[in-house]
């Protein structure tokens, strides 16, 4: 029987609560199928670790994570004690160092779940955003000078490479081939004339190699409007790091709420472990109350199993989630009365 080594990084706020349920569901599917075993190691990093050591994660955290087959992350951030850019730093470093350049964030409205959009249902809301995850607006390039003076300044530089743009677009084209053969690239090339014009040019170069995919492009402002006005126009959406982040919070809300939105950070060449995490953050306002929705974390665990090749296991989890949601067994964010642990248990039982 194959054994997978899984690093579990619950993080801060509601991260530990939702991650515990995701691990519970992983255990349930492992026990049910008896086809693989999971060797899970929990890593107590985040604000709690910082309270004890003065660091959010140890200096060697990348070396610690490197041997694992996959990483399951909860959420990071506890702004009352530590600025978000410090708690987020290991997450961004992880994505970049492990070359997890394809961040896959599906936004699919499941049956029985309400969307904020009037007149739209599961047939209209089924898209996937591929967020470039290794460079763009998230590179740590820039600086501040005259700090503390009236003329203090800050420079933050984005870096978009031909290699980085091309590989994420190719990943999007390939995914479009497995779906509805549509790809929409999101930039702001009318105003940002260097980087996003490079994106435009690379799309034109690749288009001919994927003639079976209908590829178009939209500026980010129009795309935001169109996500709301006509989500059915989108199938696979490819966007830069920052635009992808913005669009996927919106995608989460369109598909019922951020408590349902999973994601994966993939290194498609499998040279490094890939990472799976809910799109949502640490939600300090509801942390510790036992009401956070664990479904996004559970669906992220299903994506993890898919990535490891355990497709039957991933499918079972998704089917169980759909059943539980269709029966209205939900946390308060979706109008139900169940706790985080109760929803996790129902999904585990349905597996
Ligand atoms: N689930 C991971 C998490 O806590 N994300 C919070 C967040 O703000 N992430 C920023 C990003 O993904 O760029």
C-alpha cells in the first residue's frame, strides 16, 4: 500500500479549526478505501510559533517541508498581534521557492447552495481561475527610503518573465482542453504597458498551438464586472498573481461563499511538493467560535488527493460534500446551525 507524507500547516485564526476537519475527512476516506495510507505531520507555525520564538516559521522551514508529498495549509494571519505581511511571508515564500506557479481556484456553484447573483444557478457558475503564483506583483522587490520622514517613499516592483507567463498560459490552455475549451486572460494592458503587453503578446504567440481553445482577453476592470454580470461566459481564466487573488475572492462569493472555495498551488513538474489551501484567510472575527465553514478546507484536501493520483478518494470527498450541502447541513454562513466539527463529521460519515 502506498504511503503519502502530508505536511499539515494549520496556521492561524480559523485555520486550525477547518484543517482539523479536513484531516478528519482524509482519515475517513483513507479508512474507507484501504488503498493508501497518510502519514500526516502537523507543523505548529504561525502566530503561536512567533509568540514563542519571535519567528512565524523556523529558518529552515523550506527544508523541513521539502521531503513531503504534499502540504495542507489552513490560513495565516492574526493582525491584532502581527502585521499580515509578516504572517503571510512564509506562504508566499513557499509558493515561490517550490515553484508552485499554477494556483488553481475553481468557482463552481454546487446544487442546493445559494449564490448572491439573482437568476444564476449551477449551470451558469462553473469556472476555474488559474492564478500565476510564482512572480508578478508578489515578488519581494522594492524598498522604502526616508522612513519616518515626511517625504517617505516606497517602491514595489512587479516582475513578469516570458517563461513565467508562457508556462502558466500553457497550463491554462491544457486545462481548457479538459473543460469547455474556453480561456480568458485577464490583464490591464491598456494602462500597464510593459508587463501586461508582454502577456498579450505571449497569448497571441500561443493561440495557434491551441486552435481548439477559444481564447480571449479582458482588462481586469471589465472582468470583474463580467464575473458578476455573466459568469457563464467564463470557463478557464488565467490571471497574474494579484489579479488572480482578487478574482478568486469574487469567484468564491459567486459560488456560495468563501467558506466553500478550495485551491491548490501546483508545481506541475512535481519537482517540489504542491500545497493545498482554502482561498479564505484566518477570519479572526470568528476564530475559536466553532462556526467556521470547513468545506473549503475539505475540498482542498480532495484536490490534494487528486494531485497524488487518488482520484477515487478525491471524487468520494466531493460527492460527500455535495450530499451534505444539498441536505442543508451547513454552518451559519450558509444559513445552517451546525458547528465546524459537526459539518466535518457529516462529510466524513458521507464519505
Ligand atoms: N488560506 C490561506 C490564507 O490564509 N490566505 C490568506 C491570504 O490573504 N492570502 C493571500 C494570498 O493568497 O495571496
